[in-house]
């Protein structure tokens, strides 16, 4: 049981890093991505390949994973940020489908559906990390670093304010002479890099990567974590990731056949989303404050023609 | 000849994407709810149809009517059960509805996976029989698909342009607030849009099930192809949705002449990304 929770703990902390990254998009910039697991996966695949063929040095792998995930995020973002905010989700799904296909079909590099196994233990200098508790420590350190970096970027640097401005009023951003598309691009790349970092630790911890770990339902799990905790704060995604990250795998402890457990976990995720949106659109973080902020309705968002109408994405707040 | 064959299949598949896309477009432009749960409607209709035709062996025509009706009911149930609640409680924005409809799709998809298993199931081979000579064989199903899409599109255009309901729908698409101001903001028409959009999705579901069978994961894929078709054509444009669907279907099928089958979906969505790069508001859309 203890081992179960140490393992779940590593994965939950890594998921928390990825959820924080996703929150940069959903909470701060107001764009909804269903492809975050792809960047997690790119970090993991990169680490697995670097670990097997170059060196199992964790800092080196982390750097490589972040660069690869960041470049992929850039390639994805260039067309995707041009779409009006609401449809970013479809572009992100498109990217997710394409990358899942690449993971499973580019056999010579990714090992296809069989994946890459036998990733060696990560090393930091002379130190090899073997035990789950070691990876837990590494994951927690990365989580703290991520929190710090995102806090500075989002709350202390001008770019963070601009991102929130894109979320709240794109026209005002344009009036200031800034490009909302460029700002969204920055957000997508930052989120990709951070998720890539989490993926690197994942690959060394599990010592095995295959396409099933980075598909669409994993992306949605990240989304659920962000929404569950409450979007737009640093604490929200953290709480969400820990609750969902421990809670959903815990269902696996139930004595049920595996063909039932998988769908059951997904059903629970879906129910959580529905109930939250109906009763607490602000997520768990909004519950103790006891407030159900009444957001402005469609009244402020309508414009003349359906083809060009802008529907703002901050309704959940 | 192979290419011609693939183009015909592509047109059939694309017409079905387009039909579902028109359904999505109807719901979105009248209610402003980004309703990805059309995927859930699709799955329910497909599996009900499968149960009745392949398992209970009830005649096709009767079943089709029942299944499409159930599709309409699904739309109504999702609207009354979830979205209208959000609307009344918090005047939810785009994001709230999207996440909720996402939850609906997840729950339905996995409930069906529990009941029917996650493997693909098929209905008999009737519509896969071909007509035409040996050089060019067109499955009957492809013709049915194109026919159903044309009928669905024509019926919707007729409703939109020739009836009072249609006028109301178009007005809702133009300016929701003005309607409310002059006292015509009735929610009954929102519910009606959900029913009609879901019926179109249901029709698409039945024919697609004939052609490809159905698996729980299809719900999300279909919803995304439908929305991709709408994006390709230009949001708010019914003709655009049909055109976008056809383009997606043809491209991904013709690509099969060069790339392995596993890449089919990736190619379709790749086209979407490329088009968005050059025309962010869609091929038939106006400038943003």
C-alpha cells in the first residue's frame, strides 16, 4: 500500500507540474488545449532516447526534453494561435491526433506501439536515482522550481499581465499595439517546455514509454486537474492534480476487472466535470470562498455577424 | 481508377462529417454553446441502432426512425439536464459549457464502453455490396451516405429559409441580445435547436455505423471531425460545414493511395492545421 502511494505520488507530482503548465493556457491566457499530454510525451520519448543512446544524466535529458517539447509547441502554435480563441481546442485535438499517430507509427525512432523499454536509471553527476522515493524527491524539486518560475513569469513579469489581458480583452491588447497571437504563442511554448520537463522524469521513473501514456484521455486528465482545482491560480491546479492524481488511481485498488476500472475512472472524471460546471464553475478553489461569482452573460460578447462573433473564454471564472 | 474510387469514398465519408458539422453549427450559432456532446448523441444513436438491427433484428427503416428520434431526445436531455442548468445558475461562458459538454461525452462514451466493450462492432454487410462494373465499384452505402447528407442539408435550408422557426434561428445567430430586448429570447427555441442539430448528427451516425461500424472512441473523433468541418468551411456557414466535411473526407481518403491507413486521421487534421495557417476564419468564412 505504501509503495502504491509512493508510486502514485511521483506520478501525481509530475501531473501537477503538467497541470500547472496547462493552467498557463487555460487559466491565464484563456485558451483551452487538449494536447498537453503530447508535450509530456515528447519529454518522455526524448529522455528515453537520450538515456538509452547518449547519457542518463538527468540535467542533460531534462534540457533535451524541454528543447524538443518547446520546439514542437512552437510548430503547433504557429497555426493554432491564429484561430479564434474558442477553436483552439480543435486545433489542439488535431495536433494530438497527429502526434499520437507519430508516436505509434514512426517505429524506427519511437518503437511503435511496443514503445521503448529498458530506460536506464537517471543519474545526477555520480548519483544514480533508483528508488521511487528518489524520483519523488526529484519530482518535488522540479515542482517547486516550476512553481517559482511560473510565479515570476505570470505574476511578476509584464508578459504575465499581457497574457491575462489576452484572456480578458483581446481587443484592448490589440489597441495597445501588442499581438494576441504572439502572446498566445509564448504561452503555448512555455506550457510545452514545462510539461516536457515533467515527461523527462516520467520516462526515467517508469523506465518505459509507449504511445498509450500520452493520448487524448491523458490530456483530458490534465484538463480535469486544472478545472477541478480552479483555473487561474497557482494553487488550484496543484490541489486538483493531487486530488485527481491520487483519487483516480485509487479506484484501481477496488476489486473490479480491469475492463471496468478504466471506463469507471473516466466516468468519474466526466461526472466531476459536469457537477463542477453546474455548481462550482470556479473549481474547488472557489468553494471555500463561498462565492459563485456571477459572470457577465452573453450580453457583453455579442457582435454583429455570426462568422466574426467573439465569444470570450473566461466564463468559468 | 483507384484514385477515383478513393475520391468517391471520400465524398461519402466527408458528406457524413459535413452533416454532423451542420448539426453542430445549428446548435452553436443559435445558442452559442460549443457542444462537443454531439459525440455522445452520435454514440447513443449508433449503439441503439446496432442493438436493434444487428442484435434484435428489427427492420432497418423502422429502426432508423426510432434511432434518429432518440438522437433528438438525447440533444434535448443534455440541454435540459445540463446546459440549461448552467445557463440559469451562472450565465456560463463558452468555457463552462464546453467543459460540461466534454464531461457528458466522457460519461456516455465510457458507459457505452462498459456495456458494449471498447472493441468496434459492425452491422451486416448489406450496404457494402457494390454497384457498377468491375473497373469502378461503388458501395451502395456511399450513395446512401451522400443522399442522406443532401436530404439533411436541403431540409435544414428549407427550414431556415422558409419557416418562422428558421427566421428565429437565423435571428438568434445574428444578434441574441436584440432578440431578448424585443421579447423574443425564448429558451424553447434553444431546446429546439438542440433537438434539430442532434437529429442531423443522429442521421449521420446511422449511415456511418453502416459503413464503418462503431466503437466508443468514435464519439470524440466524430465530434472533432464535425467541428473541424465547420472550422474549415467557416463558422456559422452551413454550406461551409458541408464543404469542409467533403474536403476532409476526400483528402484523408485520397491520401490512402500514398500513406498507410494508420495515418488517415492524422492527414485529415493536418489539412485542417494547414488551412488554419493561411485562412484562420475558414475557406468560406469572412475575415476575422
